C-alpha cells in the first residue's frame, strides 16, 4: 500500500497547538523493512457490486477520538443505498484491525494514522504475502490532520529550565523528579500497547540512548492514563505525557497555560534501533513544528519546535477486493475531506454529551446537515462512479 507523499502538510494545526543522528542497528537477518512477499497473492477478478442490497461491514478504532468520523462515513454510505453495520459492533486496535481487514473479516475503517501505522502493514499473512498487499489507503480524509508530541507540566519546566526530553534522561536531579517508583528511571506517559505509537516511543528511547527514561503504557486505556497525567499537571507535579490532536486533550492540557511542548535533540530516522518488523517506518523526520517559545520554550532561538514527531494523515483504509467491487464507495472516500478543527469541536461536544452512541450518531447527522451542499457533491461523485 502506498500513501501519497506530500499529504502531511499540517498547515491548520499550529493554530491549534498555537540533523538526525544515525544509529546503527544490529538487527541480525531482519532489519525490520517491509519486504516483498515470497509468493505473490492471487489476483481475484471481482465484478462491481450493486449498491442496493450490498452490506458493508465496517470497524472503528478503540480510541474515542475516531468515533465521530466513523459515524459520518456510515451515514454517507447509507445515503448512497448501502446497508452498513454499526461501527461500535467491531471496535479494534490497529494491530488486530489491519490483518483482519486484509483477510476480509471487515471491509474498511476511517481511523488509519500514516505513517505511524505503516509499520503494521509488514505483518505476514498465512500465504506469505504481507498485510499491505491486501489493503489500500483511499482519499485524503484528514491529510496533515494529526499533530502529536510530549507535554510537560509548565510550572516544573519553568522551575528547572526543562526544554528538551533529553534533559530528563541526562540530569540525575531532573530524572529523580519523574521517577515515581524509585527504580532510577523517569517515567513518561506513553501509548496503549497495540496502537503503534507505543512502538515508536520505544524506538525513540532506544535511538536517543535514553537509558534513564521508561514508557508507562496505558493498560486501562489512554483516557485513564491521560486523566492520571492531567491530575498531576493540575496539582503542579512533574509529568510528561504523549498526546495528539484532533482530540479534546489539548483543551485540558493547554500549551502555554499549564503545560509546554517538549523538544528532542535528535529525531529518529529509519535505522530501526529496536529491530522490530516494520521498524524502519518509525522514521519521524522532520518532526518539527512552527511553535513559539510561549508554547515550546525550546523554540526561543529558532522559532521551530523539534517535537520529534511527524504530523500524521488520518485516512480511510479498505480491503482492496472490496474496493474493486464497490467503485461508489471508493469514489466517496476519494472525495471526503474533513476539517480537523471541526472534528475537534465535535469530539468536545461528544464528551460533553456523555459519549453515547446515540449522541455520536446525532452529532454526525447534524454535521452532515450543516454541510449538505458539500456532502451532496461527494455523493454525486460516488453515484457517478457506480454508473455502468
């Protein structure tokens, strides 16, 4: 699967968020690259399916910040005439979702994060092919729509002059501030296991030689981990937490108010320091953002904050055989573009409304109604693609 280059521009998000070092990796016989399959998968001749009478099975990711977009796509497909399963009926983490989609257990989801998820496409299928041979990213739903990075408690950063994550590793006095269990290593709040960003953080730690930093993973889910870190920040206690947008998280931890963005000295390249399959895709270069020193103190000199994370594209990914049989669905996904700012506002409303499935469905219906002229253009393109 190829994600077109140049999508990750991210021009919108500085308003919201207002010289790499080469490390040789001794990975033995497997350097973590996405390799060609030993056997080419069988090409199936699929005739186009009619819209009426066709049921689409969709899934959604196990993070609440993707629910709204999933519901929008469900309702748009239903307007075309498809029968579509409820997204909530099949909620998966990325490590399970991509192989399941590749083998046809479901048809699509709208929650792909590229390039972070690229590493997951290297998983091998039973026939010797890889996951990426059977699925495809479609359209530009939110190209450049997903900034991310590490936040630190503002008062602690001010008191100790912390601008870079490297200082937490290198200065024993600062390391001790974040060592809550007394094992000599600073804990930083990271990602749930199986999101892929957890693997990227592990690669960052190995690449930078941060022997005195360890990732705390979200065993009970990211929201619980974020709540714990937010409580520490609001109490003025030391905390470093990975977070991202679009989400409501930056309404709670606000750069320049109660937190700062932390910079890193070196941005991980494609050397795959943890030697995992697909690990070359953890490359985060250039990994920088145009943020002022009020939000990222490390930007005081250059005006650029080296976050160490690329802005990701949030895209639709679908089973390739399904796409071949459903040109209307493909055309719809090629047309749909969502505003990250509007999605963020919807996520905030979703949480204020309690996050019930009925609330999410209503938010999506309201958005569609408010954008009816644009939506009608998308639907017209999809219907035209379905014509003989």
